[in-house]
């Protein structure tokens, strides 16, 4: 089965072609980061307008790259939520009209299911069951995964998502959007132990997270340094490192707990923050004594992309799922 995947939930337009026999045939992405950077975050109206511009050229790109014709496509998968409604509507309308013209089925995919399954596109994919840590700009969740669509939420953030905390902390330090990669880069110059931030909610049992206090801890440290006329690049780097270490330690502690609680030793990390090298190293060290394994996607499939939607949609279409012609998207949607 050949499936066209469309991702347009936020600020990346992703289009890909996945074949159930041959694997991923082509993947094209346009990132709007430069468009939104001057605003310090995503402007929804600008995002929708840009998705409209990009979809057809990206579709033509994946057709050329794969050597496939439109007529060879068996189904269309699109991100139906959660995300920015206007942006989602662009991808959904495009998917429905394209599929209608070709007389093929569509399937609406949950964006986080796309992320969760992205490591399946890699050479040594995880096998069910496993624990997944989903860490993106909008979500921080621990999920037990027993199969496609068989997800049990183990814990999630009560306030900011991990990626959101990276973005907000970067903003207060005067760094560019998106903040995750900027903080990670700056942290490499940081001196350890100059600042120490809390590991929120690790002193009590359970698998819930809270990241909004960390951003405040970083803000207080930065304001105090400013008051002492110590606004140097080194100070910024030291705060970035302390912040990243606090997030990484917190995520690692909760992942260890989730593995202990479920008795599993396979951990999948997915979503934009799973691109973070310090997080990957810390989780790999944590699972080593459990003889476990950490699975993640290649960097470009950690952040938003069409390949993960094509893959997830293909699994759902193969299972017999498909939608009607109604264009429905959801800003909020539990997985
Ligand atoms: O999954 P994603 O592309 O979009 C959402 O579904 O939200 O995730 C984007 C988030 C942003 O908050 C970004 O700052 C963060 O992922 N991110 C990172 C890194 N790369 C992206 N956070 C930490 N370290 C990174 N290397
Ligand atoms: Zn995402």
C-alpha cells in the first residue's frame, strides 16, 4: 500500500510517500521557522497561509523523488490534530480533495501518534510493548505502547511541555526561536554546577511532570546576574546548561520509574526534544543496567515531518480505518 502523508499542524509543512512493502520512498519538508523567528514564536495566521503555498510544490517534489505517479497512491494520511486549527485545516482540506479526485481513502492521524511511531522508520525499530516518552513543544507524556492504537497514558505534564520550557527559557535569555536547539548549543559552553535548578516533582511518587517552575528558576537566576552586572555570554551558557540538566535529569528519573512500573526495558523517545543529545545520553546510561534499549528517530524525524504521518496513516489504513469527506480537525485531542 502506497500512502501519501501530510503534516501541517504547526510551523512545518511535511509531505511524504510511504510504501508498506518498500518503506519510505520520499520525504519533503518546508520549515517556516525563519518566517516566525522575528515574532519569537509561531503566528497561526502566517502559518496557515504558508502551508497553502507549500503543499503542492512539496507534493510534486515527493512524486519526482520517488518516481511514483499520483495514480499509484492508495490512500492519504493527514494530521487531524492536535495543533493550530487553521494550519490543520489546510492539510486536511488538501488531503480530502486530493483523495476525492483520485477516488482513494483518507485517514486522520493523531500528531503525537505520528511522533510516537517515527522510530519505526529506522533500521532497528522497537518491538511492542515499550514505554514511550513523548516530548514536544506541546506535550510531555509517558505512554505504555502495546500496539498500534493501544496506548495507555502513564503520566504527563500538569503545566508546560518540556519543549515549551526550552522555548520560554531561551526567549528570556534573548535566544532565537525555537529555543531547544539554541539552549542545547549554548549549554555546550556552560560551566557545570555554577547554577542548580530543581528537578520538579521527582521527590514524590508518580509519573506526572511540571516544567513551568524551571523557567521561573532560570528567569530568577538571569535577573539576579543582570542586577549584579553579570550579563555575559558565559553566564547565559551556564544558565542554559543548568536548565538543560534539570530537564534531562527530571525526564530520566521519570522514565526509569515508568520502566520499573511496567517491567519493560525498551524505551522510545519521540518529539522535538528527543533530538536533544544530552537527553539521549542520559537515558542510554539509565537503561544500560536494565539491559534495555533507547530508540529514537533520526534528527529530522524527531521534529515535525510528513514521514511519520504517512507511516502511522499506512498502519491505520491497513487496519481498515478510513474517514469520510468531512473536513474535521481538532485543536485538542487526547491520544
Ligand atoms: O515535535 P516538534 O517539532 O513540534 C511539536 O509537535 O511541538 O517539537 C518542537 C519542540 C520545540 O519546543 C523545540 O524547542 C524542541 O522541540 N526541540 C528541542 C531540540 N530540538 C527541538 N529541545 C531540546 N533540544 C533540542 N535539540
Ligand atoms: Zn510535533
